[in-house]
């Protein structure tokens, strides 16, 4: 017979959370642990839990350290962040003085009207907020008698054991009774030739190399006209005077996202959808009519996006479209309709286009070639004809390819999670559960949870926290 001590040991849980970004922090915040349990966070920057890649802080001072901005105003991305920002505004303003581009000057009109919460804040600052909140959550766990440890390494693989799992991270092996996986979003779509002498497969992590070409006056071509393209423009602005910038954004539609411009007083669109609907077409038509009515009353993208996001959190897509096959047809269109970007950078792009320093090229990029001391971007136009464009340096800012990190790909190979045939995103069970007991998965790449299709991508921190909390309630 087991004695009382062994029974108590058996009852102790060792929860391992894999990842170091917003989702991992959300799992930490919502973890239901008791005295004697263990919590281990495994990730490349586990000590800076909450930041991940999206909100990371450069280890050393660089011109672009605070250049990248949030796509959304502070109180839209996270209501708690708005108040946090107001309390620290003076310190942030002083820190941003003298930096290029001049974020303080761009912020001043909103500050003058008392709308600090409406600012598009540097991402690294939001990372400070996320890390601070994660630290508070960890302190609560420790105060409740939970042992907390960090492993600053990428998890390599996960194996089942007789009493849980073994997590392999480099040379370390951690035994866990339960595991939450939050390894981040999908990878950027690769373009043939995007990793050549005059091209980079992504922006983030490649800045020092890209910066060399910006400083020497190269014309920078971005594949994609999305938020990452806008970040690349910010990188240029942080390095050279604006009158030296030569910048091109290229995409099949040749369209920029709509800026999120906050209005005072705050309001959100209040959708009025009927349903349930038999088809995705009927549902989307009703959504379109709601959008048009809201726009007729003065609502902009910020009100539309916030209103529909809140509406879908409350109601869920399955109520409107009980047929999951029909529901799966919806997110791609909604993502296009509610596409948005950083107000500051979009205004800069428009201003710089008037003087010829920025421009948009409409075309589908097929490949990137190298000729002498520059790149050549090969595109096809609307008629399917091939065109060639000389470019100083090319940055791949194209959208997601729904390809994943090796750890997630291994879970897919094992069949513990699956891939949507419609979106290519990750499919998990109710409560974010994988097909093996004790394992959960949540990331911006998750497109189906149980019988719910995600109507909008899970890139907002609030959405991720909602689903992490619901995972513990199921």
C-alpha cells in the first residue's frame, strides 16, 4: 500500500509551458495550480516571459529598438494596457525624445486631446507591460506554494511516458504531468531566392544585415503590403533621413491596410446579425450589410474591428453557422475585410509617396534573382505577363504559409494535433486539448478549437487570453 507521503507526491502536478510569448504567458496566468505543484516555462527567452518574438526588446541599443509600433491603439490591443501607459507616459515620452522617426511629434495631437490610450505604442514597450504582468502572475503562483523554474532553450520534442511526458530541450529532459504548448504563429511564406546576397527571408532578426543596405542607399523592396512591410519602412526611417529613403511595397492587390484611427469619445460597432445561416455566403452578406450601415453612421475600421471582435467572442461563430464546413469558409474573407495597420506608419507612407520616396507596385512575386550587385524581383501582372524589376535589397514580408516551427510540426506528425484542410491552421479539441491526455495547444495559428471555428485570427493578446481562460474552464 502507498503511504500518505507517496500519495501526496502522486497528487503533485508538474505543468510545463512551452513558449515565451503572449500565449505562454496567458497559460501561466490562467494555470490552476496548488501548493506543492511545479511550473516550468521552456522557451528561448523564458526569463522574459510574455514578450516572445513580437514584443522582444533588443539586448543592446539599436536605432530600431523602439521603431516598430503596435498595429492597434493601446486600449484596443488590451484595455489594461491603456491605463498602464497613462501612468508611465512622462517616462515613455522622455525615452522616445530624439529618436527617428519622431514618434513623440506624431503622438502629440492625441496627447493634446487627452487620448494617450489611443497611441500606437512601440512594441517593445507593450512587451514591458506583458513581462510585468507575467511576472505578477508568477509571483502569485510562488506565494501559493508553487515551485517555478525557467529553462532558456527551445523545446526540441515531446514524448509520452507512463505518467505524463518528457520534454526535450537541448541536453535537458524535463518530466511533466501536463504540457501546454504555445510556440507561436505560422512562418512567413517562402519565395524562391529570398535568402540570397541581396534578399532576406524575413525582417525580424535580419535587421543588422538589412540595415547595411539601407545605409548605403539601396532601394528596399518588400514582398507584401502588410504590417511587416510597414515595420520595414520604420526600420528605414530609424536609420537614414527620409529624403534618402527609396522604398517599394509589392503585392498582387497593391493595397495598403486601413489605419486604425481612434475617435473621441470611444465607441464600437454594434453588429446586428440574425441567423443561424445555412451558408457562409448568406452569413457574410449580412456581415457586409452591417459594415456598410456602420460606415454610414461614421464608424471607421477601429470601431468595426473592435465591435465585431467583441461580438464573436461573446456569441461564437458556431451559433451563426452550425455547419462547420460552411463556417470554415468565413475567416479568410473576414480577415481581408478587417485588415488594418499602424496609423503612424501608414500616414508616413502616404506622405513619403507624395515626394516619390515610397511607392506601391501591383504584382505577384514569383522569384528573386541576383544580378551583379543587386537583386531582380520577378513578378507577374494582372494579365499573367512576367516582369523584371531591379532592386537594391528585397525583404520577404509576405503572409503566412501555415508552416510551423519544428516542435509543432512534430506534434502534427504524431497526430496529436491536426491541420485544417480549409485554412491550413492548427485544429485542437475542446479546451485546446490535443488527442493525448494532459496536452494542450494554443497559438495564433490555431483556427479551430473543438466545434468552434475562429472567425478572426488569434493575433490579439486579448483573444489568446480569452481562449486560455476558457481552456481551464472546460
